[in-house]
C-alpha cells in the first residue's frame, strides 16, 4: 500500500497536476478573501476571522477532490492496468487505500498556503492577534476530515465506472448531495422530528460544529465512519471486477 501511495503522489506531482491544483486553489481563495467584492472578503466583513474561508473550502473541495480521485480506479480499468494490479502481491484493500490516501494528502496540501491567510489576519487584527484561534484550528481539523470524506466518495465513484468523466460527475453529485442536499431536505421541515436525524446524516452539520471550534468525538467518528463505508463499498465493487 505504501509503495502504491508513493507512486500515486509522484504521478500527481510529476505531471504538474498537483502543483496546478494547489496553485489554482490558493489563487481562488486569495481572490475571494482579499480582492473580489463578496460576502467572503475579509476587508468587507471587517472582522479578523477566517470563517468565510472555511465556508468556501467545502465548495471548492467538492469540485477539486472528485477531479483528483476520478482517475484512481477508472483510469486503471480503462487502460487495462487494473488486471495487472490484481496479479501483483497486493490486497484489494491495499490498492484502494494507497490511492485514497494519495488523494487525501494532496487535498490537505491544498490547505497549506492558507496559513499565509492566517498570518495576515493575525497581524492585521485590531488588536494584534485578535483572532479566534480555537475556531480557526477546529475548522482546519474539520476541513481535513471533510477532505477525507470527499476523497472516499471520489474513490468509490471511480470504482463504479471505467469512464473518468462519469466517475467525476458521480463523485461531484454524491458529494454535493451529502454536503448540501441532505441539509436542504432537512430544512424543509417535512418530516417533523425526523428532520433532526436526517440533518445528522449529511456532512454539513458535522462540519459546522468544527467551524465553531467544537471538536466532538461524535463528529470525528461520523467522518471516519463515512470514509470507511465508502472505501469498503469501493473494495466490494473492485473485488467483483477481479
């Protein structure tokens, strides 16, 4: 698994795709936070906080992570190298996990340049350092888990189809539904008391807790469970193709 993980990371960085994605993610974040006139702009908000950035992150990752993960299994099947991987002394779980962790780590690396935003807000705040570090670091932790959840969904979508475009669209659709769709359905208040439980099935409510600086073990367990379920489902699908 470790060898496959390294190979996948080297592939992303070797063909410049990783650098382009990290650069584009950072550029979009910078434009929205400091230049464009919108509800995310820190100067327009007038508050020393990065919370608007953590509202933006899920929507960017919802589009970027499926783009990274669409090739994980779909490309292998499309090119015929998946059969070659089956012939190697690798477990199916090793293949799935090696590719999943490569996407997850690359997604986390997209967050690294945002530490510059943190430093900027920390310095510009009145008074100096007037920023809620608890909520900020909680949001970073929640973002890491959310990226992992998106990566597992993308890996699962890639296992469903040998067509990378279809895998990408499936990944975006499932991620969108889990992050935004379920929360919207619950907001309609159609199920009475059951709306609370419906809301808890989606990503949004659990991620929101982290952005408030609350690191609840139930939210951590939820994201880890989601990751496990989607990767386990991907393993079952790949085993059927063996």
